[in-house]
């Protein structure tokens, strides 16, 4: 294991990682749900196509996401939450099925059925209501800083910014992403880091 693992200012020491493994091993996870954005977080968006992605001539998963979802789905409830205007949950599931990812999501919700779109706090609150989960028990993973990360942070979710193109942190973006990952290889490390912080943020009974 690297002595220090991290990206863009998010670093955690190797000894912390051992502690995190311990938190997990003891089943004391404070995190129950991971909410994924859809476009360019789970499936690629091809700007040349329009209409529902399920009907596009070509669809493609984001590199590395299948392994990440398979691993994470063994531990957490995975939710796909999209701003898609052209697809409701059934069409999103059809598109996911085409790349073999549908099975990993316990819930699929879209702006169409929730009646609000990211970054509107009502969107994230509706997602949490759907799965019966508190904000501090959920992590949002998304590629769009303003809609996915800033929006979710405002409601109190943990946030992981999927930033494969190395975009600069936007002005006033400080503190909104709990972790920034350049690829899905880093997702598990980011989850462990957040697990540890969530565990430590827990109230102590004396
Ligand atoms: Mg996106």
C-alpha cells in the first residue's frame, strides 16, 4: 500500500487505512447508500445522439465502473439518480442493462419522477426519502461538480467527485468534495476514507 494515497489535496495516511479496514470488518459502517449520477459517471454520454439513451445506436459504460459497482454493491445499497430529461427509471434500467450494469442498482430515480432536478436540494431529499436514509448515511458520486457535488453537499450527503479529466476545482468549491477520484480504481479508498470520517463524526455516549 502506498504510504499516502490521495488526489487533489485529499490525502490519508496508511495507518488510517488500517483503522478503516477495522471499522468495516466490525460491521460498524455509518454509510448505507451510494448514490451515483448516470451520464459520464456510470455510462458515457455521446453528444451526437439524442432521445433516450436506451435507444442510442451505441452505449458504453464508463471505464472501470463495472468492477467498482460490483464491489460496492456487496456492501451498500446503490442508487442511480439522474437528471435525464428523456428517460424515466424504466428507460434508464434498459440502458444500464445494455452494458450489464442494471443488476447493481437497488433503486433508479430520475428528475422526471422526482419532480425536481439536481442541484435542487429537493432532488436529493427525495432520493433519500426513497431509500429511507439520512444524508450523513449516503455518499453522492458524480462527475458534475455543481449539480452532483455542490448540490449533494448542501443537503449534507458525503460527496465523491469523479474527475477523470482533471478539471480544476471550481471557485468556491473548497470543502464540497469529500474526496476527488481520477478513476474508479480510487473509489474503494475514497469510500474507506469517508467511512472513517463518518465513524469519527458519530456522537459519543459517555
Ligand atoms: Mg454526469
